[in-house]
């Protein structure tokens, strides 16, 4: 272990600089204090500006999570029925040999045998090394099915790519200089805390802050205005804003002429969206639409920087990609990009110079072209038999950095897939999650304190190094080592399988980052422009902001952004008249931390927020147990009658482990496997339900 010398500490105490591994835009620099080989606390690195010395409540409990008495410390082999969570401890040798033999036999069972094996992973750790480095190499060499990692951000990501050219946007620190901030589809205080610090600075300097979110979140509470539109209607609002900008000529004609393509076509589209039309669709007042447009338009006229922080909340619906496209067009129309405190930010991950080909080694496919399966439709795919169209039925599933039984949509389907007796499932985990309960083997993985990694961020533009601060607990092993050892047992002899983790850390950014600087301070700033699109230079094919996207048109889609109604419009009088969204609970990170007692104590239990009116008409009182249901499933939890919910919308705050729910289910029992307009993403927040009072 290499530690940072600190003369103020006792000789047996050291501080080690790492990085928070979680799926969060903030990617904090995290300092671990270690005494005699034991991590005693973590805190935010005060020298890293984006972290500012502060970690969120969840990750401040990282040592509690690491040393949790339920950490899996040894390889486990299933001895009970699938899902029962009954296991026996086995040695690594037994586990790895058996797994390798099983994979070998499936791979050699036919010409497309290897494709019957599916890796399933997401961002349990955002680390580039413990994420997709050695794992991807292993699966590429094996020729298994590929995974389309769509579960979170692919609709919005594509919307952004087809407008700005990449996942790029404003530098987060310059939100502090904005005079108008729209927080659009994001509960920043819960899920992007370090961005909120910049909002507070801007507020102190006189900025107006408006939150656009169906839920009255803790962030909405602290904004000057809150526009509680119906889920899935954001594109209508953005188009009506364009209509108003045109009507009042609050446009930057010079910027539009020089740096955009498709303005005439978009102008014609926007003129179909008077405020009344959008207000009706969004379920808000015409005045709200007009005053939002006025704020945005007048900011531009007075050269006051106007900044939009979108987050992924709005793109988990049928028209999610189009919604992001519509909003991402706005700053080009007013020329807000001209100032560094103006523009839009959804994700900054496109700035990171990641050497993906070197890390993942797709060349190991050697010309093979395995099928790609979508992680958002796992439930359906696990139940498909072998067919010409689908290829071989899935026979083995290797899960790492993800908890699909809890987080994937339509869980009745997911669970019935995982229950298949003929499916061989391996889960690399820290804890006995819902998914681990269905495993044939659970393999104990290391946490961020126990391994090396490097990180890029999707909320700021620094890269970070994570040094291990303690040795792996008991028999835990890094994800990379597990795949290295499996590769060895499968007879994969390429030298890339012997790269150690530090070598992988160096490969990740190649020459784009000075590794010794990264080693000494724990983070490196990428050299980027302050106002990236002040003079155009969008990374699109045309080099301009693509109001009209030829690429989308060529793909048979609408080249202009449009409003696309939800699949499940939740209209009054229908069997499922309430729109359910299921945004994350503040003190969990997706399903991670749901088992950390001190955080559970804050969130208490799974809740459904429902508006007083919708509760009253159903005879539901606060704290009643309710049944939330639709044609896909049924889920019981406690009702919280609250003004946080607008009429017609309920919030099933997530993501609790299924086994912590009243009937062993969670919100994803109700969500569907339908996909977004772009990016093949899931539609978690496009979900109509009914709610009724239930017996306890
Ligand atoms: N504490 C905490 N932080 C997290 C996470 C977590 O689970 N917990 N998750 C992390 C992950 S994986 C991600 S992807 C990021 C981003 O996470 P996001 O999914 O963007 O999460 P939120 O910031 O909660 O923002 C979603 C907000 O969008 C609102 N919303 C839902 N539907 C709509 C809609 O149709 N239109 C609009 N305008 N708003 C809508 C919700 O009410 C919610 O307040 O956060 C990360 N940070
Ligand atoms: N209803 C509903 N469902 C949702 C969402 C929603 O808003 N509503 N949000 C969606 C979104 S945005 C996302 S990103 C997904 C998130 O879904 P997932 O990416 O599956 O995220 P988590 O639920 O946090 O599960 C990550 C798991 O990885 C494990 N893990 C962490 N680090 C390591 C490691 O180093 N090695 C190994 N082997 N394991 C590790 C953790 O213990 C944890 O169990 O969920 C989606 N599901
Ligand atoms: S979860 Fe986000 S806010 Fe919390 S420590 Fe990690 S990066 Fe920072
Ligand atoms: Mo996510």
C-alpha cells in the first residue's frame, strides 16, 4: 500500500487518496484514514475543488458498508432452491474450476455456443478497471453475447449525441456564474450534491433557480419556482419555449446562422407549439409556460448567463431521447453558449479520453460477431427459447457490478428467468443481494478500499486515481483477478490477461493524462475550453448544433425533436389512471446501501408518495399500507400522503431490495420492458398504475 505521508498523524495512522466508485455525477476524491491496516473513516478531499472536502451522507458510511457483518467473504455454492439464498462456502479453486468447466461446456455445445453466455454488468463501480477492463477482455476472448448497457442513460445520451455531438456540455463549476438556472429532471440535492454547491453560490450572487420536475423534491423546495409537469411531457414544454422565443424574437440570429443546422425546419415545428397546447399536455398553467419562456428569453436579451442542468430523470419515458434533444437545442437558439456560465449540461463523460479499445480489447473477438442483448429487456430475453431470430437460449449469466433482480424493469419476468433450473448463474458481489440469491455461485468481490482503479466523471471534467487503502478482506478478490483466473482456467493465453491492475490504470487514459501527476495528487484536470461552444465547434458531423439531425433522419426517425406521448398515458377513468415514477431515495444509490443500517434508519421503509387528493378519493390515509398494481404486477408498501406528489402522479421511491419489501417485491414489479425512442433505453418512469388501500 502506498500512502500519503502526513506529519500531523500518528505513525500507525495513514491517509490514502482514492475516489468514490459510485454511479453519481460527482465522482468525489475520497480520503481514507487507515490505522494498523484498518480503514477507520473516509472523508472528502479538501484539495479537490469538485469535492470541496465533502462526501454525501451515503458514502460517508463507506467503512460501515465495507466492514458490514453481511459482507460476503468466501466463494459460495448454492445448496437450496434458486432464490432461497442457501449456500455453502467453497474454496476459490473449487468455484473457479467448476465455473470454467461449465462455461467451457456451454461454449463448445454448438457453433454459437459461446453466445449462450451473457455478461450482465453496470455501474456498481464506475471504475474503468474493476468495471469493463479484464471482464470485457474475458468475454471478448470467449465470444459470449455482448451486452447493450442501456439501463440508465442511453436515451438521453443519444439525444445529446444527435444534438451536440457527444456527451459534452457546460463545465459544472461555471454554473456558479449563471443568472438563471433551470434544474430539469434532476433532484440535485439528492443525486448531484456537489453541483448544488454551485447553485448556492449562484443564488447568493442573485441567480434565479427554477426546478422542472413532476415531484416536489427537496431540490424543488430550495428553488425560486417549481414547475410540476406530468412525467414524459418535457419535449412539449421545450417546444413551447421555442415558440415563445420566436414570437418575442428572443433569439440570437447570429449564433443560429453560424453555428446551427436545421433552424428553418425547427422553427416551423416550434410554431406548432403555442403555450396553450403545451400547458394542456404538461398539466400546468399557460402562465407557467409563458413565464418560463420569458425568464429564459430575457436572460439572453440582457446577456445574463442562462444555464440548464438536465439529468436523466426525464429520459426514462417513451420520448426520452426527443425530450433531451428539444432541451439541448435551447441554448443554441438564444446564444447562451457564448458565455461560460450559459449552456446545458447533461453529461460530461464524452470529454474523458478513455482508451476503450486498449482496455476492453474487442480485437479478441477475432472477427466473430456475437449478438448484442439489451440489459433493459433481460426479463424477456431470459425466457426466450433458442430460435433462428434470437439465437441460442441464454444458458449462463455472469453478473458483476449490478443487481438486476432488483433494478431491471418488469421483475416478475426477470425473476422467472433467474428461476430457470437450467440457467447457470454466477454473481460477483459484496452482499447477498436479490440477484445473489438466485446464483449458483456467489463470488466475494473487493470494495473500493481494497483495490486499484481510475475514474472519469460524468458530472465534472477531472480524472481520478483510486489507491487501495486496505488489503482485501478475508478471501475477497478483485473483479479483475476473478476474470484473470477464469481466463487462465479456460486456457486463454494472450498476454493481456496478465496485465495487473496498476498497468490497467495506466492504459485507461494512455498518454492523455500524466500518470505521475495522477499518482501524486489523486486527480488531474483535463485541459478543456471554458465555454466549449462559444464559437460553434460542436463535435457533430456538421460541426454545428444539429437542430435537425440528418443521422436520425437517415435512421428513419424524425430529424427534428418532437413530443412523443408516453406509452402509458395514465388517463383518468382508465383502469390505471396514475403515472408512477420511481426516482432514487436520497440515502441509497440505486439498490446499493439499501442494506446499510444507518441509512436504512433514515429511509425507514419502502414508500409510495401520493397527493392528498388522490389519496382522499381512494380513502387512503398517511401510513396506510397500499397495493400499487397494473397488468404486470402488484406491489405493497406504505403510503405517504404528501404535497410532494402532484395530482395524477405517484412516486415509488427506490430502489429497495425486493426482499426488504412487504411481499418480497419492489417497484420494478410494475415497470415495463418497453424501450425509449432512441438508445434502446428502459422506460421506468412511463408506467401507469392504480393504487388501493390494502390490509396490513
Ligand atoms: N442519492 C442518490 N444519488 C444518485 C443516485 C441514487 O440512486 N441516489 N443514482 C445515480 C444515478 S444511477 C443516476 S443515473 C444519476 C441521475 O439520477 P436521476 O435519475 O436523474 O435522478 P434524480 O436526480 O433523482 O432525478 C430524477 C428526477 O427526475 C424527476 N422526473 C421523473 N420523471 C420526470 C419527467 O418525465 N420529467 C422531468 N422533468 N422530471 C422527471 C424525478 O421526480 C426526480 O426528481 O444520479 C445518481 N445519483
Ligand atoms: N424503478 C427504477 N429502476 C431503476 C432506476 C430507477 O430510477 N427506477 N434507475 C436505473 C438506473 S439509473 C440505474 S444506473 C440502474 C442501476 O442498477 P445497478 O447498476 O445494478 O446498480 P446497483 O443497484 O447500485 O447495484 C450495483 C451492485 O454492484 C455491486 N458492486 C459495487 N462495486 C462492486 C465491485 O467492485 N465489484 C462487484 N463485483 N460488485 C460491485 C454492489 O454491491 C451492488 O449490489 O438501476 C436502474 N433501475
Ligand atoms: S455518491 Fe456522489 S456525492 Fe456521494 S461521495 Fe460518491 S461521488 Fe460524491
Ligand atoms: Mo443511473
